[in-house]
C-alpha cells in the first residue's frame, strides 16, 4: 500500500489494514510524517512534529505481530492538541509562557492512546492557552484552514481540525471549553465530539476553565470518533471530576434507527444573524431525519440570550485563577536581568502572555474583585442554574436537540482579531453545552455557496453519547443514500 492510499484511509480502516498486514504502522507513520514535511508549511497545523515516532511505530509493529497489541487503533498515527501533557515532548499551549516546557508525565488521555498502541506524530497548534476561536492567537503563528488560504480553521483546536482535514493525521484529540472542538470541526469539514463533562479525564490537560474544559476526539467520520471516545473515556483516580461511564456499543451505533425518535430545534439557534447558507444546510439535514421517521419540533429557549455573558464571566474567572501559577519561577518563561521579585512577576507575565490571554485574566480579576463578585460572578452562577433547568426540560421531551455549530462558515483571517467581541459572539451556539456539561457533536452537513463546510450540532443528554453517535452515523448513511 503506497503513501497516497494510506493517508486516504479513515483511522479504523488504517487500523484494519495494519492488522491484516496490508501495511505496517511504520509505513503509515512515515506516510504521515512525509505529508507533514511536504504540506504543513501551508497550514501550520503542528507546533511540534515527532520524528522519533518512526522508531516507536517499528516497536509497535513488533507488539502487533506478537499479539500484545490487538486494539482497532493499534499502530495508527494520532495528533494531540498542544495543551495535553506528553512525557518528554514539548507542551507549549501555543504560548511564549510555555515555549520550553517539557512535561515529566503523560495526560491520562495521552497515556490511553499509548496503551491502545497509537503513535503520537505531533502536537497541534492552538489559540494561546485555548483562548480564542480562530487559532490566530498562537505564539507560533496562525493556522490556515485547508478549505481556503484566507480562512481561519476555527479554534482553539484549529490545528487538530486542520491536520485531519488536510490529511496530515487520520485522527486527533482536541479540547473544548466553549466550542473549541465543535467549531473548528465545523469550519474544517470534519467530525468533532465534545463529550459529557467528566467522561474523559482532564488530568494532564493544562487548565483554562476547569468546570468547562473537556477533551474529545476529532476525526473523519462517526465511527472513528466513536471508537476514539471508547479509547480515552473512563474514570480516573487522578481526576475527581471524572466518571465511570459505559463504553459505546459500536454495533448499536451502526444499527441506530431514527424512526420514532424526537428532535428539538431551539428557536434562538435559527434567529436573525444566522447565515442563510448555514441555516439551509442544517434544515436540509434535519429534513432527512424527518423523512426517516423522526419527529421534529421547534421550542423556545429564551435563557440563551444570557449564554455569552454567563460563559465569559465563568471562564474568565476560572482562567485568571488557573493562570496565576505562571510566575516565572517554577517553570515556563522567565525574563533575564531582573532586579527584584516584583519585576520578575511583572515581566514574566507581560512578556510571556499574549494580548487575548491578558484580556481574559483582567476580565476574570474584575468579576471576582471585591464589590463586583455579587454583581457579576454570582449572577453568572444563577444564570448557569437556569440554563441547566432549560436543558433538563428540553431533554424531558426530546431525544436530541439539533442546531448549527456556528452562525457562519469559516471566517476570513484577521476579522476576529480586530474585533474580539465579534469573536466572542460567534460562540453563541456552542457555549451553552459547556455551561450545562452535556455532550454535543459537530457533523459535516454540506457547503455554503462559497464552498465552505457547514457543521450541524447534535446535542444529547448527560452521558448519552450513544444516542448522538447513533444520530451522527445515521445522518452519514442517509445523506449518502440521498445523493445516490
């Protein structure tokens, strides 16, 4: 099997080809490393590329041959967002603050990839400390969307989305705090899942908003994403917020029938300001479910008007707390020629952090400060409770809730950097899910008139990834049938 054939395969197809001895992990890893060398100069989807992955792949081939590794992803290359700790491998969070940080341990999700026998080929580019929606705030330069050289890939997991879309990795891991897996998956035309909060351990994930962050898979289709979730999910004694939840039944995903299932469409998700092409593609996808026997109805969710302020108050408050550890002393960026401790603190944070990170730290300190705590942070927590109640009421009536991932397709480069508020408002369709902690997936559902991908968002009940993966696979099947 030649390199061109290898990189066209999905992750499960590649794992099967390795198991059937049609190719090897070493050949697959070499194919992807060659593709990265040849093409990633256009996209900048990787911060670190691991040349030592080739030697690791050779060892994995030996373990596959001896029967030690039998998983469906054994020998398959994988890319990891650069905010997950990887033992002995640079982990920068896209920031000058951690430009030289090499962790002495693996994040739990990364350890599980290795136990499966997957080969980590690189660490992907991202908005600095996951703060951004375009992957333009990275200290290592912006990532380019493979669908257009003047388009952003979304963020903050833009590198993880772009490398899969550009066939520079068969599958990847991202993290999602307010849409950072789903929105780049939508912009880049791939499938990306934000699992239920607690389904995947956050141990070793560099914290942004601890009550919102969640690691999840990004791949080319539903089955790749479903299987990857089974690899990385589960309770972890190192993360007290993790939960012991059941693995997905992949056969049930494949045989899922939407007939008789109920779908809710939030009115506010399709309100004024939504791009007409995006609205049309999502409604066409919903129509396929309806024709297959699903029951569809719209419902109001007025609390959505408070989604953006609630989310940004909570995430900035948590960010300023989490990022207080970067002081120029223990690890990371430390300026030279400082005269005293105060200068060390000031210069390390002024020179180590970029503008967007500083903005959110300042906002977080403001909403937590004396005199403003009750006016902002406490009210945000009250709004969070009301948002959760609204979703509980919706899921008492519907199996899933469906809407767009973002109001538009991929934005032009530079648009959001000049107007941060516009970038924040672009998260309107995704942040509610993180506030509530439910699972949601971005599924490619067509293209705009500019030939840019559109993503449909399927939202499920807590720990009901089984249903949303069933809907996702059913949509892939129904859309193929509709095209025939």
